[in-house]
């Protein structure tokens, strides 16, 4: 095994696999998460519009860039967990459910308190909408990871 791979569960995990997980996570934000947010916004369900360009703290990058970056970070986490523990239809279901639950819990109990100093005011509503948006991201991550993997195999 080369030094650029990690071994777990009897399989090799290369740096390229981690990078493709990151890229899939980044792309899943604008294509799945933000498009669903746009639909919910157009339907009057959420007041927040998609593709927010407002600067975020502490670096002042546009919000869409920030959440896309964090989508990439979650993509790596998903490569290390979901992609290794689930296969077949379970992989797709886990991508949606774990995306919906884990990302929403982190947003509600870690990100929100760090940004605003308290828990979100409407935790139940946030969880429902957050679950939908983050489950969409999870499905998008799985779709783009499959596409990228197929392109990598075709190029090899």
C-alpha cells in the first residue's frame, strides 16, 4: 500500500477518493441544497433566498462559497463513513438520512450557537427544513460521487 492511502475495513482509501468526496460535496450544495432552498423560497415556505452572496464571518467570503466549502468537508466525512459502511440501496438511503440528520443537528447545536450565542428560536421548524435541505445535499453528494467515480474509471 502506498503512503497516499489509508487502510480501513480491508479496503484502500486513496487521496483521490477523499478529493472526489470533497468535490462531490461542494457541487451538491448549489445543485441540490440551494435549488431545493429556491423551490421552498418560491413556494413561500422559507424566507431565505438561495445563492446568498452576503459575506460571512470571519473571512468575509460569500455565504454560498462558505456553505459549499463546508459541503466539501462533509463530503470527505461521508467518504470516510457512509461510503465505507453502506452499499447498494442502503448507501443512497443512508446518504439522505444521515445527511438530513447529522448536518442539521450540527447546524442547530454547533453552528447556530457559535454564530448567535443561543439555540435557534424555532428548533422544530429548523429541523424539518434543515432535514429536507441536508437530505437533498446527501443525495446530491452520492450522485456526484458516482458520476465522478465513473469519469475516473473511464479515464483510467
